[in-house]
């Protein structure tokens, strides 16, 4: 009887170790995500000159907020463009990102499904498909749109850590061809 208790005790201990290891595997991506995104968390602001269709240089103010969450991070960016007649046009976006099963790659959670889970939008319905990644000191967000005629557009926002803020490089491609490229420095506030 005593040897069975010893063996049973060993089985319980092994099972407990297995549970702890399983939890470590489940929680590891979240803690790695927090460590990776933590270096980017903060508020940033800057401005850039954008070339309009008529060739004029139009000023654009840009602000970015990156906030850690319990499951990933939220990225908010605001762009304000001054029109020639003095009006200002502001566009604001806020997207929640969650870790995927791939290291350093995040899925966008832009709407809730019928079960209340955050899920990406559907590009076949004209909605953008958005994802992000962290590669070293660069946080990149991609947005893919499928146009009604089947053309595709990919927008890429690279936000690279730099002394005092972020270097922002935005590239828009239509069917692989670059349409627009914008570079700016955003100061950490």
C-alpha cells in the first residue's frame, strides 16, 4: 500500500508540474507581448507636408497613442489636414490588437462577433483587414483593402523607436505599386 501512495504522490506532483508548464505556455505569448509593446507605449505628435493632387504642399498634424491592455495593445492615431480655405479635416482611428499564435504578430480586433469576441473585419465586404507586428524596434501596422473591381491596396505604417520619439514611414501601394510615401518624426509627449 505504501509503494502505491508513493507512486500516486509522484503522479500528483508530475500532474501539477504539467499544469504549471501548460499555464506557462499559454501565458508566455501574453507576457512576451507586454514586454515587446511596452517599449512603444506612450503618446506621440508631429507634422508633415503632404503633396496634394494639384501638387500643393498641405500641412498635416499627426498624433499617435499606443496603450498596453491586458491582452495586447490599442493603437489610436489622428491626422488633421488643413484645407486651402482654412478648414481642417480630421480623421481618427482606434484599433485593438491581440497577440496571434505567431511571435510578434498581432491580429486586429475591430468588431465583435455574435459571441462577443473581438474579430477582424472582412476585406471581401470592402472593410480593411488589419494586422500588426513588432520586429525589433519597429511596430508595423498593415491595412489591406480589396476594391470592388478586385484591385488591392495595402497601407503600411512603420513606427520605429528613435531618440525622443518615433520615426514614422507610411507607404500606400495599389496592386504592388507605390502610390504615396510619407515620412515624419513624432515626438514623445
